[in-house]
C-alpha cells in the first residue's frame, strides 16, 4: 500500500528536495532541528537489518542538542510518509525494524516516543516515562494511548522487528514482533481503541521529552523495513520483495562500524510481556501537547 524502502541510489540529499510546495514521495522531512540534514540523517547498507533484503539501505536518525523543532522543548527527528494512498482504512500492518548501538546510545533517563501517530493511539516508548519515579528505565515499551501493553529490555546491536496490526474498521490494535532474522509473530492484543490517521501522521523517528532536564549528547536510532500493507501480514523480515535490495550479508556476533557509529547485527530473545485485552481510554490533550504542529 505504501513503501518507505531505500534503494541503492537513495541519498541523504533526497530528503532536502521535499517541501510543502514540492511534496515528493515517499517521505516528508520537516520535523528536525536547525542544523544540516546530514547531522540528523545518515544512510548506508550497514544501517539496515541484514535480514531485510527488500531494502538496499537503512537510515540512521539522530537527535542531539540542536534537535529542537518549531520552538518546542522536545528533541525531535522524524520522517513521515508522503503518499496519496489511504493509510487509515481497513485492516493494515505498519512494519518497521529498529536498532540502537552502544555508540550514541539513547539515554534511559528520558522518555522517547518512537514510531507514533499524531493521536498516540499506538506507539513505542523507551526510557523513563515522563512523571514516573526512578532515574532510568531501559525498556522499550509498546503502548496504546500512552499506556504500556508489552515491553522488552533494549539491547544495543540487536534488531527489533515490529508490525502494528491496526484494524481501523474494527477499532483494535495488536503487535507483531521478532528479533534479528526471525519471522514476526503476534505477541500482544488485539486491544480495543480508536485508531485513526490522515495518512500523513505516522512519525518514524524519535521525540524525546525533557523530563525536567536536558542533554546535548547525540542519540542514534537505525531503521529499515518500513512499509504499510493490507492484510494478510508478511511475517518474513526479508520484506515483501525479498532480494530486491540485494543479498543479505552474513549475520554474525560482530559489530560493523561505519565512521564512529557501531551498527548492530546481533539478536536477542529476552522479553517481558504485559498484555491487555481491555479497552484503553485515550488520555486528555495528548495531541495538543505532543502534536505535529
């Protein structure tokens, strides 16, 4: 239905070609700080899940002390689908793979909102949630309306593969998950909620809340396998067009280094599941506080 794949000729400069007067597909690029695009985005074949053979390259999205957008106090670097397709009807699967590195690792003392929609009906979160007790939280959480449903410890150099299972007609959301090259399996849900999108508010990237403090240290997040499909789901991490991006390099326990950034290739299996089967009510004023505009 919509593809955010990167071919071998994709480059960082392509993002700068997009504007509100030149809405070229497949990505919108405007939620970022004041520095050059190359400070926030990197592209390389080493930045993707090696098991993803539909993509030729992955993308590195970075937040740092310059990543303040539109006068806000949250650090943000986000790319959004640019499409004429309706991404908010029927039964759809929103796919993506995510990883981090020991270099420029995310700070567990801050709340990070990841792969979220404007209304936050579903998203991932990492770190200490805003208002929570404690000083840090190294879990990656799947949330519905900001309420955690499932979590896993975040391990550097591990690829986490996700698909949001969204039934816009039935009003439910579920989660499919795996690590490394393993096939996706449903691990949580379906849970009743109110899914909605205008097809231009699925934020791939990170919004980091200040949590009462600041840190200018860079944090890197690596992404690949980003696409939206109609049911039935593609469970293979190779993607819907395996081989289109080239053969997968061998998976090993080593870490590939590009510049100063360690790129993850290993796999972890540990997780803690917290599944809810009840209706989750949306919190008040979420969209206003963390909205796109």
